[in-house]
């Protein structure tokens, strides 16, 4: 039997009744933008993230870009970003008019290496934007220490880490502000695009509420040159239906990840490592090998889904041609070695053993 990379229909079927009830509530309300559902979701998600504020926005990229804009980070400013991430992290910095400055990852976790931050800081550096890649929190304690020493803002890209914890605290309350995405395939996914910002910074939250809505809180009065980037009522209702089950689904992902780690022992394969104090939510299950092509071919042959996150490093994308980048050998090596295996809350130990068996044979 085939094992898809991620079956979203199956993920959402577990919430079918609650999702349909939520959507019906929105239809019947006659109010479709910035109403009760968004306000309620913002309260519920802020509480979930153990943060004081949540501001719903259109998507994860906007969440990150709006935080930068609200902090006044723009042309001439530099933001430290991981060399190994989804391009949205970099695009958010570019959208704000600032310059992304890549910092290489720790090869054990693929997350930004706090020991490499200081060498990348210049008088123009304003912020660090760590990504909790694959659902594992970045090593925040040493990172926050560097930020404090240099007076930098810390903006979490938490788009892959809904519910993850670091030293007991949730992603979304580890820095000055955090951007989340509710793209359908994320651990908390909508039925379309969606995003949110969480923060404990009251002034920032107030400014973001203006910025996302034409710079306005009172209709037709505009205090700032804002944008239109709002989470809509329909998606907020869907997210409210799914949020109560997020911890249980993350726990199910942890069981799948543990089964993988056990079943893939002893192979010429680098398995994910978890840093001290991190409780990942396993958005992705990423292994690394120099014999990736053989494993990919065997998985495809067996009807098992797989993807590469990510096949081209951000600095090598055409979108960033024409800039000069420092040598980034770790990110450049990873893009040829990483392989994402199927992971989802509905997967069984039997599924995992089947995937592992195919990989074992391919590497024998
Ligand atoms: C998905 C993702 C984003 C962007 O989210 P969108 O809602 O798709 O704009 C940003 N950063 C990371 C690391 C992501 O995985």
C-alpha cells in the first residue's frame, strides 16, 4: 500500500464535524473579515503559545515581514537569518527593504548555529531571525545572550513549530515576536492561507493591529500607511476547530519520530538530533545521506512519498542572484543530502517500519 508524503484530507477528516460547524457559524454570521472568529482565535492561540498577544494576518511571510516593518527595520538594516531555511524567512527581510545576512547551521540540527552569530554582526545589524526548522526550536539560550549583548531584536520564524517548547517555554514566546504560518501542510493548518504573530510587546502588538488593516482601527481613519493582511473569519473558524487537538497530534508525531529513530538505527544515514532543552513537534522528519538518489528511487518504487527541504539554498536561488554572499559550505552540502520522510499524526508504527525497511534495503 502506498504511503503518501502527507495526506491532508486524512489530517482534516479527524476534525470534520468541528470544521464544518465552524464554517457554518461564519456563513450564518454575515460577518466575514475581522469579526468574532478571528478575535476568539487570537485569544486562544495567544494562550496556547503562552504569549500576551496574537495578531492574525494573511500568511506566514506577511507575519514575519510585518514584525520587521513594525520595528522600523528597513533599507540599510541587516537581519541575521539561517543559510538553511525556507526562502520565506529571507523574503520577509527583503520585503521590509532590509538585507538578509546568512548564518550557517549547526550540522547536527540544521538550525542556525549560535556560535556563528557574532562574526556576522555589523553596525547595521538590527535583528536575528532564527527558524525552528523541522519543528525543533533553535538553540535559543545562547542566541538570546548574543542578541542581548548587541541590542538586537529576536524574531522567531515559528512557521514549522506550533506547540514546540524550549526549556519549558512555547515557540512563539521565546523572543521579542514570532511569525506563524497556517498553510495547510503545517502542524496547525487552515484550509487555505493564514498566519499570525505572537508577542509580549504591547506597543508592537498595537502597531501590528494597525499595520495589517490599512493602518486603521477606526473605519476610514488611517494612522499609518498599512497593508491589507488579515486572517479571515473562515480560516480562523477552521483553526479554532483544530487547535484543541494540536497537542495530541504533536504527541502522535513524536511517537512516529521515535519509531523512525529506532527503526533507522545503524544505517549510513544521519538522523535528526535534538538539542538540550528542546521539545520538537516534528513538522518534518529529515534524514541526511550522501546516497540520497538511491534512497529516493527505492521509496518512489515502493510508493512511498518523499520530498527535499530544501533542494536549492536561498543564496543560490535566482531571486538572490546579483548579491555577493559569503561562502556557505554547510547549507550547500545539506541541499544535496537531506531527505524528508512521511510524517503525520495518523501514521502507525507499521507504516514507519515499512518505510525504514525500504531504506535499509536501498542502503544495504
Ligand atoms: C511555511 C513557512 C513560511 C511561510 O509561510 P506562508 O504562510 O506559506 O507564507 C515561513 N518560514 C518557514 C520556515 C516556513 O516553513
